[in-house]
C-alpha cells in the first residue's frame, strides 16, 4: 500500500508544474549575467540597484522560472556576484543643492522653532 501511495505522489509531482525542479541552464545563466551587468535601469527599473526580488522578476520574465527571492542569493553567488550594502547617500544626491538648502532654508526652519 505504501508503494502505491508513493507512486501516486510521484506521478502527481511529475505532472504538476509547481512541483517540478527548474534550474537555469548554462546559456540562461550567461544571459542573466549580461542583464545584471547592464544594470537594473537598463532593464526598466527606476534605480540601478539589483534586489533579490528584481533578479527573481528578471529570471521569471526571461526564462519563465520562478525562484523565491531567498534563493536568488545562492544563484548570484554561484555566478560570482556578492551582495553590497547600499550607501547611506543616494548617488542622485546633488551636493550643491544640499548646501544651498542648508544655507537658505534651514535657518528659517530653525527660527520658527
């Protein structure tokens, strides 16, 4: 009886796409690396920061394979990528405008307090 239960489970898993193991092929990995090197903005994201969720979206969009964002770290590591912390200041920050705001606007805010 146990054998038949296991056999039915195996058949169900084999025919159900959600249970099938998918892995990126070597060619797909090369394509993914090309996309990642071009940057997130070139793929259509507003900022040039790759997150696990964004990489998972790229993989699904291009190859139709769903990965949980937690697994993306392992994939990226196997491709030679590593995670970096985002700097405290955005790259888009305009230092001249910040200095101008500190000189012109901040004193009025402090007076109002």
